[in-house]
């Protein structure tokens, strides 16, 4: 295993832990309850994406050695007209839309440090970061519903 893979792995684990630790109120006793089917589905999809992404990234790193950089990786995304189309979507979603979405939507919903999902996407995978975000949003929604339900001054929901 190369040092860059180890460093990216550590940063991926650290950013993922940061997201879950910052939002731990959703996970423990008094949180959002047990894992829902939808939340479990998000976790499974994220885990599959993470495994596939790391498989290909490890192969890329070993094949290109010291040339295996973010710049080279991004250049290689744009290798044909078909790849260019998919690559521009990926870059725009990952670098522009994901941070805008998770930061604005996450703040509105009450998630803590929502910018961490963008950081997470740089070291894990875009799909893993989106799946983690959606899983925590699902928990946040249940947490918010429970907080309203248990409030003695809450307006009754029909």
C-alpha cells in the first residue's frame, strides 16, 4: 500500500468520523431511534460505492505510481467525448453542487458541520458522501419529528 493511499484512507475515515461525531445526538439514546430501512439502504449503497471506488483507486495508484495525482486523475477523466460528458457532470456535482446542497440544506435541517460531506467526498467517494449525508438527513428528520411530538407546547400535527 502506498503512502498516498494510507493518507487518503486516514483522511476518509477522519472526515466520516467527524460527520458522525458532530451529529452524534442523532445516533445515541434519545436520538432518532433504530436504523430505518431507507437509512440502511443509504448505508449499504454508500459502502458498495466506497468499496468499488477504493478498488479502482488502488489499481490506478499502482498503475501510475508517482504520476497518480488528483491533476492526472482529473485529466484522465476527460479522455473521450463520452467520458468528457460524464466527467463534466461528475466534477460539477462534486465540486459545486454537493457543497452548495449539503451546506444550505444541512443547515436548514439542523445537521452540524454539513460542509464535512464535501471534504468526505474528496477522500472516500462522491456516492459514499451523498449516501452518508442522506442517511444523516433521514435521522435528522426523525429526530425533529420526535422533538416536536414530545414537546408539551407543540401544535398537534394532523
